[in-house]
């Protein structure tokens, strides 16, 4: 059921998540997230994730109404003037589409492995503080068929508004295991015969094309500034570099992830 209501202020209690849109960690603690922009909101509405409410200008209502009606839950839709919506962000909003979704329930590493086809293709990230970079990495994981993303305790959340936006809604289609003691989880994977390969720009061993990536695999990526923590790197059985000229230190982590995931797919005959 869709309940549509026009608003001229954000005073209502059920609009509180929109009023506090910039306090992303508060929302994460409540188990909700903000989807922003037409494509991201559309993908949220098409996903299996619960949707709490949608906030939009009148012009979008006819176009989105079929997607809203297709949802199974009671869905509150707030309609507001674009000028009112812009007070939430302080700048001009080109589309003015927002929605509140619920973070999916936690999934365990054991559940992911039990429900995934082999050979496994997993990704893990350590110490990533940029929500935009994490969102772009999530998008690459979905694009190249990663079955899950392991997010270490030192990382930001992939459900922060900027991460969701940077993923272009791909986060709704990827199983994510958050707040892991990453080194411990990597050792658990290795105990089950899953190779853990670190993307490490200063690896003294083989380059990416020389590394065997066709079997059960977890690719491990580090932070923007410091790379992988020593304990995480030590938990990997191999460290591999993308060959680059000496005047380039490293790639952005999302770009590096795309290169590694592409090579893993190439070796599996998928590219």
C-alpha cells in the first residue's frame, strides 16, 4: 500500500531521517540508510531490501508510481517542492529524489560460502575511510561477479549515503559482511582452502598476470593512504602488484579492485 502525502516542512517525526541526512553514522546505528538520486532510488525500489519512505518532487510521482505500487510493504511517499528539498542539502538538487531503506540483516561468512557456487570469488577491504571509494569498489564487485564483500572493522560503512550513491545502488545486490576482524576472517578462509591474495603495490613477488586466480579466491584491498595493515597482509598467502611505471605509486583502490577482479574473471574464462 502506498500512502502519498504532500508536505511543506520537515517537522514531522517520520521525516527525521531526512532532516538528519548529514549525520550518516547516526542513521547507520538505526539500521537505515539514505538512497539519493533517480537511479539509486529506482534500484532500491526494485530490490528486496525494505523501504521505509520516499521523498520526491511532484513531477517524479507519475513515473515512479508503478514501482511504488509494486512494493509489498506499506510505503509512505512524501511529495515536496524542490526548493524545500534543497534545504536538506544546502545546494541545488538536480533530481531531488530521496528514499530511506533498511540495512539488510547481518549475514555470516559461513552462510555466504554455503550458498555460493565454486570457485568462490570474494573481495575484502581493510582500513578504507572514504565512503565514495568504498561505494565505487562495491560497484566493481557487482560488475565483476564477486559473491560477497568482507568489510573490516577499520572501514567505513558501505551503507553511508555517499557510499550508496557512489555504488549507484549496486550495494543492494551484493552480500556484505561488515565489522569483521579481517585478519582472523582471512585465516578462516585459508583454513578452508580459499586463497587470500593481497593487492599490494610494493609486492616484491609476482605481478597480477603471473598470479593464479582461477580457484577459490578472496582478493584483499587496503586503504587509500596506508594500504593493508601489517596483520591483514600477514594473513594473506600472497601479495600481488599491478605492474606500473616507476613514476606512478599506485591506483585508486576502486580502480585497483576493477583490475584485479577483471583478471580473476579472465583467468576463469568469463571475459
